[in-house]
C-alpha cells in the first residue's frame, strides 16, 4: 500500500470516510490537513500526499519536511534548469533568475557551484 492510500484507508476503518454515495461521510471535506512525522519524505512523495488530499475534497494540506529533502529537490531542479539553458530552451535570463532563487533557497549547496 502507498502512503497516498494509507490516510483514507485509516479514515474508512474509523468510520470517518465512506465510499457509498448515499449518506456519504468525508472527514476531509473542507478541512486543512497538517501532516507531521514524515520529515524525510522526498518532495515528490509529499506532493503525492498533498495532491491526494485535494482528491478527498480537503481545503488544503501541508507537510512538515526536513531541510535535506527540500535541498535535494532544489539541487535536482537546478541541474535540470542548467541543462535547459545549455540546450537553448526558453529565455536564458529567466531560467538563470530561477536558478539564482533556488540556489539562495538551497543555501548555496553543491549543485549551485557550476554555471552553464
């Protein structure tokens, strides 16, 4: 079972979420979910959980992550943007500004050193 299905499964077991349309119960409807206790999730996994909350009619969702998975995600995107510049994709200045912003957020980590 994936993380995405764990939360609604638990709600179903607790009687807080039903599948049937008649007399439907949905504990998530209109609520904001705050997820803690999974600080080392990859950013992509956190996105899947927050995206699934919208499918459950939640008003919003937030997940508290450690800095490391966020920096890893930013660095990965910095590499991708630099590749895009090297391949002539889009407006170079716009991509460079995005890279600078990501490098600042990542704290000037390893991937931030090389330029195209």
